[in-house]
C-alpha cells in the first residue's frame, strides 16, 4: 500500500480550499480509505477548526519537522471517522519553518500506511504553495466562477506545470446555476475554455457549508443527497478513487426547480 | 517504593507503572536473574506497564525483543526503554518502544529540550518576582513564553498561546491555549475572568473543556486535583 498525495490549491484566497480539503478527506475516509489531512498553511491555520479538532492539538507539523515529536504524535485522530487523521499547521510560526523537502520527507514516512494524503495549501504562489505541492502526486486547483479567481487559477496551473506536477485537475466551487442562467456568472464552459484542464468537480453554492464550518463538522457527514454540495464532494472523492461518476445536472429547466426543492425540502 | 534485591535488579513504582533497572553483569545472567525476580513477584507486579532503564549497557534489537518477550511471559507490558547508548535507542524505536518517559523535558535523544524563544516579539517588561505583565489582548498567532508567572490584562483569543513556568492569570477572557507550570510545576494555577479555553495544560496534564460545558461568566481557576485538571469557581481565601 502506498499513499497518493493530493494537494488542494488555488492561488487566490477565500475560494474554498480548506472547506474542500476537509470535505474530501472526510469523504475518502467514509469510503473506508485511510486518510491523513495536512494543513500546510503555517501561521494561518484553519483546517483544524473546520474539522473541529482545534482543541486536540498538542504537536504540529513544525514540531515534526524540527524533531520535537514523532510523526505519530502530531497525527490527530478525527472525532467521527476512525481512519482519518489531521496533521495541523503551527499557528505561531511562518511558512519558512518548513521546506519543500521536509514536506516530501513527511509524506514519504506516511505513504506505506496510508491510502490518501490531502494537503491543504495556503493562498499565494510563494514558499507555502511550494511546500504544499512538493510532495504531490496530483494537484487539485480550486476556482470560483468569477474572473479574478480564474485568473489566479490560470497562473497557478502554469506554476504546477513548470514543477512537472501537471496536469492539474479543476474544481469549480460556489456555482450558482440561476446566476449562470441569467448570464451573471461565468459558466462551467467559460471557465474550462480559459483554463483547459480536466474537470474533477463542480460544487454548488450551499449555505449549509457555513453552518458546518461553524460547527466544525464537514458537510459530507450530513446525509443530504441529490444536487447538493455534500453530494458533489462525495462525487469528487469517488472520482479520486478512479470511479467514473457523471457530473450533476445543473441545467435550468426543470433542473432549477428540483434543485430549489432540494434546497428547501431536502433536509 | 524502591525494591533492590541482591540480584542488582531494582523495581520502583513510578506514575505510569514500574521502572525496572537492570544491574551489572553478563547479559545472559541478567536475563536469568530478571526472570527469577519477576517469577517471584509475579502476583504483585502482574499487569503493570514497565519502563526499563538499561543505562550504558548496549543492547541489540534482538536482545531487546527477548527482554520484551520475557516481560510478556510474566504478563507485563514493556513500553519504554531508557538507554544511554544511541544504538540501543534506535533498536528500541524499531521495536516501537518509547525511549523516554512522558512529560520529561528531553527530546527523543535525551537532550534537554530548548524552551522555544519568542520570535519577533518585543521584549516584555518583567515585574516583581519574575512575573510578566502584558497589558494587551493576545490575538491568534501570538505566542508568549516566560520562565515565571504571566499576567495578562486583556483577552487571550483562540490561536494564541501562553506558556509559563509558573501561574497564568488572565484578567479578561481566556479562549486560546494556556500552559502553566510548563517546566513541571503541578501546583501551578490558571485563572481567568471568563475561562473558556481551547485547551489547558498544567505541568504535563492536558485538558479540553467538555463540549457540553455550560458557559459561566464568572471568574474561575483551573488546578490539578487528583491528577486531573479541574476548573472551579474562584473564591478568595
């Protein structure tokens, strides 16, 4: 058994990297995989908060790298998924505390025992980003359907290709089908036209994300089906395991009605 | 309780079980003596966790494994090996044994841990008997270390760390992480006007507030009682 290392990155901040990392890690664990999520955002850590594990942190990634603890001691077991672990970032240090080769070493130590390692990258194109992609076998680029995040995604895809980590896979996050229909939001086709990389997920805007983030419980653990963000995360997880899952239908008529119905009555 | 026999093997009660120290002599002899010693005291020792101090004696992985099995035959769990020799430590780690006692202030190789220095923080002004007074709110990412007591006139937000060798007093809301008695003082206390931390540590104890904890906005203090960190209402004595 040898783990696949997947890095979630975006260039622009606030597009949903951490939410997607937490949900994909959880979804993969729910499929029975052994998963370790690593927060590479040293100094601005969030993944622990989103996963509801903040109060269990004793050691972090920097402690591992600087030899203050063994790797095992920094792996926080998830509250709900028995095969899910988090290696948190340090909050009181900065990106320079870890080097790309440290990240490769940590992942290589984990590989024999783990199925998937998910790395949550910080925003930006500097050291933190290079740390996050150094050990990656696959890179997921997150973008929102608006021009500035697509612009940054394009830049980051170029950097990933330059590091020979391509082809990156694209996740379009926070899609609002009704806005696309009105022509107020970039459509999936518009985004793909610019970025021209394989699509691996489309996550619809879903206000339950906010609720689950504040509760520290990834949304995939709640059982909404149909056209929902939760189902979209599960689909991406299945695609990561190699399954061929068709994309959800976001088309307007009669899709919108079904989608709205799901939003209102589905939970 | 220390029990040293004529065999040179000592058995001592420690907080996490028993500390067994091997005496001098040939490895094979020591093994035989240990076996006899354990057989004699089997009923008394049964089920204990064992920390084994081997001192300078170099032991191969295979020898450690033999000792581990010997303990197992007496229904004792060997979980840590305290050795001076690096090779012995490496061998112990290969057998997934610990090489130090929990809460000790040394790293995995037995070297004294350095107290991390505050980086890029302005030097705080110490007052009185080694206490540190900070008149500000500590936001996420701030870390304060001090080899004495720390008094904060302000809040400690989630993501901030306060680590003190002595007591920690927060004249404000404590929502982040506080470690009092960080060098091992179990009598250290943590008090706050509103005690609602992410995590508290006193000496080598760690506590997470229960999720169902009702919110009290009265001054509280956290202390170690019966080996556990307990929060209680603050009463002046």
